[in-house]
C-alpha cells in the first residue's frame, strides 16, 4: 500500500479514524447505511466503464458492496500492516472456506494445525476432501515435525494461534517462514488476538482471517468474517468471494464498524479481567491446569510475550475430576456466565469442551497434565466486574460438591 499521511498513527487511533472517508460519510461521523442491490448508471457509456474496475469505492452492483461495507473493509485493512485490502464474508466460517478455496485446487495438500477450530477441521476433512484436497494435521508445538510434514503437493498451511479450545501459542513467524520457503501459502485464524494483538502479515503470514462476529462486533448481535492480505492474495480472495456470491448486509457492516470503534478498550478490560481470574483459578484445588496464553506456564506463553501486543478474554481450564455430571453442575450453577457458543461479546460465557475429540496428530491432554480423562471448561470473560465473576465461579465450584 502507498504511504499516506495516516501511516504513522497508532492502532487505537486507527480504530477511530479508519474507513471514515468524507466521500463516504458526508457531513456525519459514521458512514450511512447504504441498502442497495442495484447501482444506477447515468448512461450506457458509464455502464460500460463500470465494468473496467473491480475495487472497493467503485459502484457496480450490490454484491460488491457500497460505502457501508467499503468503510469497514478499509478500516480493517488499515489495522493490518502490509495489507492491500480486506474481503468481508457473511460469517467467520465463510471467511475460512472462502480463503481456503482461493488458494487450493484438486490434488493439493493442506496442512492443518491440530488445535484448529472444529469447523475448520470439518471443512478440511469434508468439503475440501470432496473437492480433491488432502488435509494433514500437525502438532502446533513441534517445529521439526511441521517442517517434515511438507511434500511437493503441499500448497497451504492453516494456522490458529492460540487454539480456540486448548490455547496453545505456536511459533507463527517460524512456521510462516518455513511455509514460504517451501512454496506454500500460510493462512492464520487470528480471531483470538485480532490484528490489534497480533500483526499477522508483519509476522510472515500471507492471509489473516477473523470471525468479526467476535471482538469486532463485540455485542453478540451479528455474524461476519474477514480475510486480509497483501497482493496477489487479496485479489485472489476478492475474485473467489465474488464467484461464490459472498456478501455482507450493510446493516451488519454498520454494526461491525460501530463495534470496531470500541474494540481496543473492550479487549484491554477483558484481558485484564481474564488474567486476574486465570491466576485465581490456578489456586483452586478443583482445577488441574489453566490454559491462558497470558499466564506464565501456559503452552506458548513465552511466544505470546515475544510476538503479541495484546490478549483477550478467552481461555480454558481443566478440572481435576473425571465426573462429567460435576462439570455440568458447575456450569449450570453459574448466573453471570451464559451457556452458549461464540465469545468476544460484552457478556461472559462458559462452555464445556472436550478437546480430545478434536485431535488427530497429538494426544489430549498432554503427558504430565491432569488425568487422561480430565474435563475442560472454556470461559469467555466479558465486561462484568471481575470480582462478581469470581463469586459466580465460586458458586459453580460449590455446586460441584453437591450430588
């Protein structure tokens, strides 16, 4: 991207200023909601001219968006150093599938981290397999085994750091460098940290993917995803998304842009509260292991300190009991924590998770941790007072003892 007068401003400021072009906002602060499927041309000459350009900021047809979507995409691009552009998708899973379909073809091999989000695994072993792509899973903490996993058909590597259930932080810069050296594309699901907490392209990745449903939306009221890249991958992403008919509604784009403006302060508060609760959970006799990247002793914590500039409120912990009914009593007793999928919203959530069912290349839990049948709980820490959340978790632990 060409350097402009805003290149030196800091991320917190970019959250406020990104995408607010005067030609898109007019006399108001926020880009208006442009609800439009049809874009009109002045005459047939203009219609013919409109087909010559395919970029944000140029009206064509509703599938290519309008100022509401363009403003969000531009704001996300400005947060990712080295990016040429961002493509929006109707969900995080759509962003994952759209990005993978943009880089893979029949006969290719895709390497997938063993701590990947379940829909990513399902996509790799289902949809992509039907399209003739072979998926192979690797240990995210074993660089040597990762390097050895490549073959002459390996086209892409799907990374996720931290893993959204087990929270391992892998050496993304090293893995991206290995992939590039071997002629493969590196894609990173960067939803946990977002570009605020981890600059994916700057650390060597080719494509950075986010579920905007989470931190960017921030209010549990929209579904959306994004993929951000430099060239030539941005153009490949864009054309593939258009071929698949991917488009986001202007109303959801407006909500996501609103959420983006406050994402920085929300993430700071959620991270601070999550770390305090993770430290407290380490002291509980009912807890065998806390998996929180910001916490010393968690897998990859040193890499998190080296590479990341922020965290978030999502982490997991293992119970010392193998009693699934006790885990259910713990979660059911919680009042402030909702029970539901997703994370990154203003409200806290608790979810029973069983990572062993989603591992192919590595056992779970790792050797030396709590018993082989240890049960896990994932927490998404929101904006409630952490002392109130701690009291709620204490109620959960008390309920575990009541049979």
